[in-house]
C-alpha cells in the first residue's frame, strides 16, 4: 500500500510560495503529533517546482484517500523547517 | 536510561505456624546486577527490625513505637551485585507477625539511587491515608508510594495512576504492606498521593514516598522556546499543545520520537519548556520538535538545541 501528496504548495510565514527549492529533507508519518511512530517514509532530495508545489510518494504509508498524516520538512540551504497536517491523495 | 519495574516478592512470618522471628524474603526473580531493590518490612511489635547480615542494605527509614497499634518497620535499598543470594533475612528480638517484601527496579542510578529525600508520615487515627508529597529533581524519576495499614483489609487499592506491585499481609491479615509506583515524566512536586483505601476503623497507618533517580543521562530539556504566529505575535497562554521530539535534527534521519506529549502549555510570554526524559542528547546538541495546537489550527517544526 502507498500514499501520495500531489502539488502541496509550500509558503513561508510571509505567505510567499517557496518556489524552486531543492535538496529538501522530509519525513512522513501516518499519525498525529503527540502520537507519532517512526516515519513510514523519508528522503532528502525533494524539490518544489516553480510554483512552490511539492509532490511526494510515500511507498510505505497505509493511509487511504483523504486520511490525514504529518509531514516534516527541512531545507538545509535556507535553514527553513516546517510541519504540515495533510490529507493524502 | 528509563527506570522500569523488574519484579517483586513478599513473605510472612506467621506467629501461629512459624513464629521464627525471622522473615526470609526471596530476591525477586529476574534481578540482575545494578538493579535497585527496595525492602519494606514491618512487624506488630516494638523493638525494631534487624537488618540482613549477608548484604549491604542501606536504610532509608526505620521506626518503632508503642501505643495503639504497636509497630516496627524498616525501608531499605540495595544495589544488586553480580551474584545475589537467593534470599535475605530480616528479624527482631520480640518480633510479632513479621511481613513485607522486596521490589526491584532497573535503570536506577546506582551511585545515587534516591532522587530526593524520601518522606514518610505516621498517620494517627485515620481511615484515609495519603503518602506525602515530594519534589523530584530529575525528569523520569520513579515515584514509589508505600503504605502499611494496621487494620484488616482484603487488599489495598493503589493510588490513581499508580501500579501496585506489592501487597503483603501479615500472618493473621490484620495488617498489610503495599507498594505502588509510576514514572514522573517531569521534575517537580508529586502532590499528596491518596490511597483510596477506606480503612474500616481508625488506624495508625504508615505512608511514605520515595523517588528513584534514573541512571545515565537524565534526558534533555528545552527551556523557554518562544512561539510566535505568522505575524510574529507571541502565542501566550496556549494549552493542550501536542508535541513530538526527535533526537535527530534532519527529518531524513528520523527514527521514532524519543518523547511525546499531549498537554503542554505556553506561559504568559508565549514560551514553552519541555522535558524529554528519553532523549540521549547532551547540552547544545540539536534535535527536532514538532508542535501542534489543535485549538488554533497551528502546526510547526523547530530545530532546537537542548539545554
């Protein structure tokens, strides 16, 4: 079973889309903050496109369409971090 | 290392059938070197209780008194060595109805097993005993609550949230010694610990509280991390915050969180302080905190150096 996130637009706290980021480090959890297990999937070479959208495949996730998990992102080059509650495709 | 309960044994020297004035308590099954054993032994008479001759037990407290419910009791601890005997003997010259047990824990600091000065109360004429409050210094301390009743009870009900691991009656079941425990994740006051045991009549129970200190690194903590919203406004007096802490600073290296919680709060300045007793990071090392405020639909990630 797997899950995906398609074109999740990332913004900074000034509400500016984070376009063309690369080398993003990420971890996906099938659960909620405060009750997380180890991430089901993780990586360190993700990118956002020119619109600031991120697309991820989580091959080990057991969530089904519409279910919510937690994504943690880190951009080492810009020292940016973020966390998101997202519904999978 | 987190403290964990290992095992317990109880024993009784029944005057009617044994009357040996010696209480032989087996070392709990599974005890290994560096476990810490607590012994709780009581009798229905004055004159004190003698210590085992075949081991270096350290007395935490001991007392005896005459009048009302004559009593002697002792509470001791010992760090298990590489080769423990099968049992230890406690006794007394004028002992009557000796009873008690040994409770063992792993993960306790073997140099300084007690996190804080223990507290004991001799409660006179009460039917509703409380173990006294103590204030722990170390996150992850093991709170051990003890009760000795001087009235007949079928069993002892442990305090709310505590796990009972010892409940030893004397030979005629007129008294019981009980031990219950829980891990206190954050340092601070325990508050009084109520034993919901309504004694049938006025009694003179003994109630005590011991805090065992975890071994090795005492975990890590973050102090006064300021939370602001997108407008850089401090998020003061938030409550019910959910959080997860990772000892890794890069999500690509994440394993399971070492510590998590569901009820943190920010103070009046928007600062949050968190203790992570299972973290192995040392001062200045960076980990990752994920925080969510369900009430305000906020979620955030932070790379933070621990205190």
